[in-house]
């Protein structure tokens, strides 16, 4: 496994894939990744009425969000299906680094799916390793056990907030989390994905009585940890959806554009920036 280590906002010796051109690139250049998104989620955790918030990080990758959450939550449950990423996640969360983190090397998906395939990546070839997909339609990769979020409700501390970033598998995650949304009603923060996915996200969340907002996370943070003023990512963003159950008080105070319906799209923000939806690697 080809790894590098760098001092980051999250730990002094954070491990990452040496040839990862997205997460690895940002950690190397800026000492952080999607920090404004992390700040938003942490503020949601802190503003929650629960004194001991629990975060379920679905699609934890190598642990950037996981470690940031761990500093602000009682416990973090980090799910990562990809064995290559899970190995690095384990390095970054072991021992005293994050004693309140539990990591689980399983996929999260829809009911009735017991096993999925996880795409592997060649670590000698530069690429976006975080984009490796998980699904039943994948023909080549590693077979990984798959469970629903609902199946963990009796085994794990119930979540205050669930972050979901599983490269297009978000719809299946929601399908397997309906009991959780009905009973526990956690805040949900998830990558938006393609328009077909967004429509399904909206229909599921709306039926479960959730209200939704758009959030555009810039790939460049001027206040980054390394104080690097060079913006290699121009005006690119990653679009996500914040969903909060309508029973929660204070929703009127959320200053974000609402998702107006199943046909709403992040493309309506195009006049303000380049909304990439998925990662867009700037030329170096």
C-alpha cells in the first residue's frame, strides 16, 4: 500500500493514499478536506439539544470527517466498505487518536441485499480513489457484506446525525433507514449526486417528513489549515443535501436554499459557481 503522512487539522500524522488526486491532494496542499462542510455539520451537532451527540459516518473513506466529528461527539460510528480505504481509516483512528470511534468494514444499503461488490483501485496510478463505487451491478472487485442502517439500531448507540457519502449509493442507504428516520429522526447530511438520485432522495425524505436544503461546499477554503493561498480548484464545489425532520424545532433559522421538490436541481446555482456534483480535479 502506497501511503503518505501529513500534518492536518485532524491529526499530526494523517495517512492518505499517495496517488489520490482529490482527498490526498487537498490534504497535502491545505491540511484539510471539505472543511466548510465539516464546520456546518459540527455546528449542527453542537446546536442539538442532546448533551452527548452520536454521529454515524456512512462512507467514512480514510477518516477525515470521522476524526473531525470525534472531537465534537460522544461517539462516532464509521462505516467504510472499501477494504483499501478501510485499512487507512483504521490507521487514522487507532488507539489514542480517536478512542470514541468505532469502525465497521461493511457496506450500507437497501433491505434484501446481503453482499455487494466494491471496486478496487490501482494505487500506483493517480486517481480519485474516493470515487470507487459499491453495488450489486459491479462485476469486478471485492465482495463485502451489506447491511441496512435499520439493522444496527439495536446494536449501536442511535445517531443524532447521519452523514452519507457513498458514491451514488445514497438512495439504497435511505431505503434501508426508514425505521431510523421514523423513530430516531436524526439529522441527515448527504452528497446530492445526479438528478435521478436527487429525485429519489427527495421522495423518500419527504415521505418520512423531512425538510431539505442545498449546501454547496467549496473545494477551496481560504482559511485552510496550511494557510495556502493558492486555489488549485478554482470555483468548484460539491453539492450536498441537508435534511432535518419537521418535528425538530428551529428549522426556520436555517439560512440555506431549500430543495423545492423532486425536480429541483443544483444546476440552478450554475450562475454563481461551477457546481460539480462529483469531484472535479483542477489542472495543476
